[in-house]
């Protein structure tokens, strides 16, 4: 990469924010002190290709400007590039922006005109393996009902953010409610029995819902919630609590905990997502899945400096 090339590559989805993202980004990058090369995506999967190419070209910083789908693809491209020194950041111009929220970057974006300093931090990612496919989740993964919510969300074009996922949740509850028998192993403990949904969070939110407000991106663990033989009325009753992060911690049909590795075997084909991107659907016939934490695998920007105790990468400068 030549000396005149910007150190930052901004990969963005032109359709993000209902098309408003592109104008916002061009306006922002025109500000003095903000230097970045804009590269638009043209199709699903393109952001991953662009991120890997940016790493190969020697960019020091790669920004995903879009929603969690763009974040997922860019992060996967950087991880697969093998370069662990590239700093990953995200500008929240998409629908849910769950990962940006956990990194504190929704607050930073609100102050973007001031371009306040951020800090670099090495955070965990999760490797999701199912049906011979391997994806990396940076925010959350979901199995069962969660996956079907993702399927339904793809069909809704008129909403964004929490309203989108709330409607998808209700549609999935009507159309795809099932509790097949599963064997789920969390490190050294195991559950065997009917299961509606398994949520695995690195970050604090999934689909706009603050399901794991205490999740820590640097603890080497997945915060999990296993919903066993729930009924539809349970979901309706607890939907407001899901929206506010106040789910009960002692419900007999819900198991909570932390684990570094989780495996699932199901009597019925699985539906699963990683960061809201489908890993498998029932038609694939996949009945086994594994999720494993890779500690400190991705270098990210966080705001404000000192978030997560300021655990900087070895030799890191901790800001820009």
C-alpha cells in the first residue's frame, strides 16, 4: 500500500439505513481529520471479500459501516485473513447495531462530529461449526427458535431495529414453535431434554434485545440462555422483560450460565444463526452444532477509553 493511501478502509452497505448510510459516510469522511477509503458492497458476502482484500493490502484499520450483517461479514474477512494486528471498528448506520452498542460505538457515533478518541482492545469471537460450515460470530449465536426468528426477519422489509425483530419474533412464535429433544453440553455440564431455544452471547444484545446485560467481550466465555419446554404464553409474558433486559434469573424452564464451548445434538434438524446470519436451516438436515470461544481473537475499537477495564492488547497504543 502506497504512502498516500489512507490507513483506514471503510466497507459499507449502500442500502443500510434505508439508503441514508452512503450520504452520511461521505459527509463524515469529508471532515478534516477523518481519513478513509470508502468501498461499497454489491451483494451478500461481498463485505467479507472486501475486508480480506483490505487486510491483504496492508490497511491498518477496517471499518464496517452498516448493520450487524455487515459487521459479521467484515469481521469474518479479517479473521480469515490471518492478520491479528488490523483494528476493526464499526459505524452504526444499520438496523439493530447490536455489536456497536456493546463496543460503545453507538455513543461515539452520536459524537462523531467531534471525532472523540477511542481505544483498542482484543476481544473474543466464537467459532460456529455446523454441517461442515464454519462461521465466526462476534456478537451472538442462536439455535432453534432464535434461528427461526432470523428466518422471519428476512421477510420483513418495512421495519428496522427492535420493531423488526419483535414482529419477526411474533411470526416465528406462530409458525415455528417447537421443542425438539436436544442434548446440549456446556463445558463440563450437560442438559438432555426438550428445548425451544439456545442463545449464546459474547455481547450484550441479540436482535435489539438486551438479553445479556452483564456479558463481557473479554472474559473468554459465552453467556448462554437455554429455554427448555416453554409454552407460547411464556414468550408473550416475558417479551417485555426481554426488551428491557430484566428476564428472571430463576425460572425453572430457563437455564443461564457461562461456557467456553457448547455443543448441540438434536433429534430434529436445526436452525441456527451467527450474528443474525443463517448458519443452517431445517432443510439442510443439520443435527449437530458446536460453538467455541477464541479468546482475544479480534482487535477492536471501543468507546470511551477504559471500557471493559481498559484491557489493551500487548504493546497497544490504546487510542487514536
